[in-house]
């Protein structure tokens, strides 16, 4: 121990000695001198003056103009080498010194972030200074230009001419700023483009860029590239700069150098023009602010106006509203726009999904356009396509007009002169006003305004005048048809239709007016030449004017018979004795002596019109003309019998026939004319049949009773509709099928018998026939349900599987978009109504929706885009049906995606899988709850109970995604392509797998996930991570189930033990009770014996 201590002490002494020596040596070296104080920065007078100006400019914008004047004075002093610029040397050297100092201070501004307001103030000050310098140069040039002769031509600016100091300063400033457009710092890029936008907006708007063309070319190219910057704020300012360059005329500046930037090339590979680049950004930029800033700044021209108005279809609500609030008021009078542009603006604005946009469009029509027309609504309507307005945009605009301009409603006057010289716009105005006043949502609030319209009697006379005018025009049109001159009757037809629409809604409390309107409508139906639209409205008016449905059917049936008789009568009329055009005009009877005849006519007792043939004094008996295959045409033998026989003189048999040749020619001419006459009669018979079928169709559309209980409808079916279906004329046959379909809606037995017929019409018919057949089949199933199918398989009706094959065939008609869209519409309608529950049809619908072949069939895709969310989120069993076909759908579409051609486009399978996950998400159910029972967890029953709408907060069928997960796991653990497996694994991670899905389902999912992990089906890290997450989540749920099961088993076991112990105690207690009862019984017996002995002793004593 001491030795160790001595060693340590002996070793420590030399170390202390060395440290002491080192400290002595260090103390001998002198300490370093203290650092010299930094030299004070010496600012030149120019630097101090410019810095002071910039410092003052960033505080407030109030003194910017004074500071700009001060900075201009400093620049002049530098050029003149006086004042603060005395040391600069003056001249060009002074200019360079000032420019260098200006740029030095500007550099500090370019680094200021966007959120700092001082940067905006300094840039506005710099722009104000440059603008003042340019304006001062312009004022110096004006006196020189005023002294020149006005007749002398102004020469273009010479590039080699001497430039002013301001021009040189601006050019040097632009050259300095252009490289900063490609800076890596977004703040520098933003401030640079912002400053350039300020300069181009006002300072150098009229700058002579021809003198420095190369600088401006380079500026345009770099700004065009900044239009594709990743920062939206940079793109906004770049768009402003490019619009200003376009206004300066830079679009016509030629570029000699080529560019490798694909964004700056057009479709042909050439450099795109400036206006094309701006319009491209207006249409395709992802930022709404960029599109809106272009909309605000781009001047409307003949080339740019269509693209500016196109922003009414923008996805951003404020951008769409800005078109109506900022762009259109700046255009001035709306009559400068074309009619198509006006209608597009109204259509897009009034049907917008945003309330603010609709209000802006309505305000534009109600106020601005009315002010431009000086309050004349008729003139505004004349600037629109009122006639033939199929989509009803003008009518929608008028509804908003009556709601928004109550002052115009009160001041509206419809005098007699208005009705006597009515125009299409006036008729439309009156009809729109009538509909608005009678609208059910007003609840009679504006019915007092109907006094502005004529009563029923006057309206009948006005309608009569317009109908007669139309008849005359149609007659003139037939005469001009041979001369190839057509008379446009569309406007007159439109007037008549509007008047009949008013008559259809009128209150016929006035019996005189009702009778006159009744006579007018009845007589108008007998005019064959009237268009179908007027015929439909006339039938609807008669349905309102008659006393009931039975009288209505009687009247129409007799009108059809009269039309048939007219066809027979007209065939016998001679051309020379044909009646004039005025015979077809409608006349209203005013004398009261015809009241009885009119009442009979209203009750259905219509006298047949009788015509006398020339040279006869007896009426021809009206017989029914055949309406079979010939469509009302007579047989050839009958036609030949009716030909007038030619009288010939009897000749001697030996005489020479000198005129035989001429007689043969005459016979040939007569035969040709007879053939033409036969064809004309046959054509007229077909026209009559078409007219009758149109009336029958509108009759069936306005009745709702049972077909078999109405004898007139039965006669109509057998006498007109069935022969029309058998006709060889395509038009007649198609109308007959349509009427037959309407008849089937009124009788179930008739629908069962003819369902196969309509399926045959689809298989063998043309395009329009196929569409009509699909709609008829759909309507029949919607009315009568699936009970009209032939379930017994006897072959008498249409089986379900035949209809499924028919619809599948229609969905695959790639060459016929209309039929394909109609088939999709019919299938979706029947599936929503639960009439069809076929999984194969559902699979075909989904494949058709995503198939690239249907990318041009927009109607089909629009129908399906609405159908799938509604179908899947409305009922739990629909989601179960969708998840059952999900895996085959993804497989089929993935195969189609892999086989795409280079020019074909298709939605990626990942997106398709996301759609299916969303459609089958049970959390998006609307909450339909069955009042009696719910669908089982494993799926829906074959015949689910009727559902009643009742909102529920809980998930109705949470096992949907669990079933889908099981199917996905079965697919990926078996033979599955690698890419498809990746999609399915990613899809698995998006499923909703709650605890409420059920024990068996979650155990099955857990087993599948464990099997997939064990087999290592996921080849990438993302797939392995997804499987591990799903495994952990499902394992947690399964563990909870197992713990609950163990707890339940433990509880059951404890209950059993307690029960067993309780039974033992009860047995012991029972034995004790029995012993006590036996003891009690024994004691009772003993007591009874003692009592008996006592009674015997008493009896013996009595006897003694």
C-alpha cells in the first residue's frame, strides 16, 4: 500500500513541473493586439440621396409622387454633373452611376417576401418614377411633332437613331431584370414579375419596342415560361405581363430562334403565338386565380371573346360569376353578341349549380338587357331564338323575369291590338305570363293578374284566326312544293301552339266560351295537314273540355271514324270538282239555334259529314276502308273497277284501223295517269292513317282507366292499332307499336301477350324502332312489375333471361350510341325499381361505364355516373350485389387497360377500384330500414321485405366490405397477375372493416390475410405494409371477439357451478323438509288416535 502511494507521487511531480514551465514560457510572449475598429462606410452623396428616397417610399404611398419628382431631379443632376451627381462625371457616366445606384436599392426590394407590404410600396414607387420619366420624354417630343407638317407621313422609329436617357435607362433595367425570371428563389421570381407587370401596365405601355426588339423578344419568351411556373402567384403576374405585351402588339413580333420548350409550341411543332399561350392558360391553368386574372385583363376581341365567355363553364364559382358581373357589363349593349352567344350565356348562367351565379345571370337578363332595349321585353325576346327553343332556356329566363320584375308585371298591357297582330314573341310572352300566374307554388296569389288575358270566347276567336291563317299557309306550301319553293310555317305553328297552351289551362266557367273552344278543337282535329304538336294540344284541350273520360273516348273515337270516312270520300272526288281551300277553314257558329246540335256533339252524337259525288243525287254509303297491309289502300281489282270506262265506237270487222297507233298512245298516257292517281290516293290513305294514329296515341296518353272496361278503347285497339302494327309502312307500323305499348299500360293481360312482340321488334327493327321497343318494355315492367314474365317456361310469354340477354346485347352495341344509351337508361330504371336484380347486367353496366369504347357516348356515361351512387347507396342489398361482381369487373377492365392502343385513353384500374370502394362503402347508406326484418349479415334475401324510408344513424349492413375483403384475399392468394394483385392489395387497405361486421366474416378475413402474408403475395413494400396493417387491425378485432367469448364461457361455467351447488343445497333442504313433514304427519296421526280413544271413553261413560 505505501509503495503504491510512493509511485504515484513520484510520477506526478514531473507533470506539474512541465506545466509550470509552459506557463512561464507563455507569460513571456506578448498578448495579441486588440482588433481594429471597422472603418465607417462612406456613402457618396448620390448613394445617400437615393437611399433616403427609397427609405421614405416604403413608409407610405402618400408622398410617392413628390419622391418620384425628387428621384427624377437626382437623375438629371447625375446627367448634368451637378448637385449630388457632381462626382459622377455627367453624361453617359452619370446615367450609369444613377442606374447602378437605383438597381442596388431595387435588389433589396426583390428579396422582400410577398406578405410584406413594404415591397409592394417600393415597387409601386419605382413604377411611378419610370412612368413619370417616360411621360416627360413624351412631352418633350410633342412640341417637335407639332411643328411638323400634318400632311407629312410619320416615319417609323429608327433603331439606329439616338436614344434618350430615359429609353436607355428602361432598356438597361429590363436587361437587368430578365435573368431574375429564372431565379431559384420564388420570392425573387415573384417580385421580378410583379415589377415587370407594373411597368408594362402603365409605365412603358407605349414604349417603342421596335428599337430594342431583341430585348422584348427575350422578355416575351421568359414571361411565357413563367406562365408555367409552379407558383400560382408567379403565374398570375406573368399572365398580366403577357396580356400587356399582347396589347402593345408583341404578338406579331417574329422570333428567329427556335425553342425546345414543348409548352411554347403549337400542335404543328412551331412556336405558339402570344395569344394562343394566354388562351391556353385561361383554359387549362389549375389555379382559379390565374384564370380569373386573365379574364379581368384580356381585352375582348373577335378572337378572344368566345374563350372569355367560355369561362361561364369554369369549375370555380367566383370565376363564373365574374363573367356576368364584370365581363359582360364591359361589353356594352347585349345586341352586339350573336344569338347563339346570348342563349349560351342564359343557358349556362340560369342553370348553374351556384345560387350566386344564377342570381347574376338573372340580373343580367332582367335589368341590363332590359335597359339596353329601353324596357321593351318584346324586343329582348326578338333577339332570342324563341321559335324552336328546344331546351327551354328562354322560358326559364322569363320565369325569373316575372319573379324579379314585379313592376313590369303590373304595367303589362295585352290589348286587343296585341292579339290581332300577334307575333311569335308576343304569343310566347302571353303564354309565359299565363303559366307563371297559374303556377301551383303561388297558390293563387297572382290569379287576379289573369284579367289581363282575354276570356275564353275571345281566345277561341283569336285561336280560330291563327288556325285559319296556318291552314292557308299550308295550302300555299303544297302548291309551291311542285315549284320547289317552301314556305316557312314554323312561326305560325308556334303562335297556334302557344295559344292552345293557354287554352289548355283556362278556367271554362263561361259555358259560351267553353262551347266555342270545344267546337274549335273538334274541327281542328279533322284537318289532316295540321302538325302533330297542334294535334296533341288539341286533344289535351278536349280532355279538359269534355265531361269525363268516357265522353272523351267517345268523342275521339267518332272523330277517328269521321277521318276514315273522309279518306273514302276524297278518293271518289274528281280533280275538276275538288273543293277550294276555303272549305277547310274553321268557322264558329254564333246563333243560339245550334245549341242543341252542339250539346249532342259534346255528348258524342256527331253527325257524319256526307258529300255528293258529281252527277249523283244520293249520298254514297260510307263503308270502312281496309287498314291492313296496304295501310288503307284498295285492292288493285277494286281500283281497276272504279276506273271510268272509255267509250269506243263500234267498227266493222273488215274496216281498216287507221287511228290504232294514236289510240294506243292515248291508252298508255291514260294508264300512266291512272297509276299516278292510284299512288296519290294510296299516299293520302297513309297520311290519314298517320293522323288517326297520332290522335289515338294522344288519347291513350290522357286516359288512365282499365282498357277492358272501356269498349271504345277495345274497338280502337282492334280496328286501328292492331292493323297498323301489321302494316308494311314503317311510319304507320312504328306509330302502331307506340299506341300498342300505351294500350298495354292500361291492361296487364295485354302486356303479357305482347311483351314478346316488343322483344322481337328490338331484335329485328331499325334504330328508332329499337329505342321505342326498349322504352315500351321498360314502361310495361314499371307499371305491371315482374309478374308479366313467363315464369312457368311454357314459351307463351317472355322469360327473364331472354330480357337480360336482350339488354346485354343492347349495351354492347358500340356502333349505335343512341340505342346503347337507351338500353342503359332502361336497365338503370328497372334496377332502381328492383324489377331487375341480375348481377351480370350490373357487371355489364360498370364495364360499359369505364370502357374506352364508350368515351364518345356522353349520354351513356352521364346516365351511369348518376346511377351507380344512387343505386348502391339506396339499399344494402344493392351494395352486396355490387361487391359480388367487383372482382370480375376489375379483372375485365384491367385486361382492357393492358390491351389499349397508343391513341386510346382509359381511366386507370386504381381509379376504378377507388370508385368501387366508394360505391360499396356501408357508411354512405341513406338509412333505409326494413319495418319487419333486416337483411342478414351474409347477404340479402331473395325476396326482401318492403322498405320504408326512415333515417338511421347506424350502419345498416357493416359486413359489405368484409365480404369484399374475403373475395380480394381469395383472388390474390390464387392465380392473379402481378399488376392486378397490386391494385387489389391497395384496394384492400381502403375497406371499412368494423367490429360489427360479424365474427365469422372477420375470422375469415383474418385467415385470408394471414395466408396472404405467409405466401408473400405482396412483392413491393407498399403492398406488404398494407397487408400488415390490415392484419394487425383485423387481429385486434378477432382478439376482442376471442376475449369476449372466453369471458362468456367463463361466465357460463360459473353459472353452471353456481347452479350445481344450488341444486345440492336444494336437495338437502328438500330432505329436511320431507322429514319435518313426516314428523308433523306422525304427530297429527297420534293426536287423532288419542282423540278417538277419548271419544270412546266418553261414550262408555254415557252408556253406564
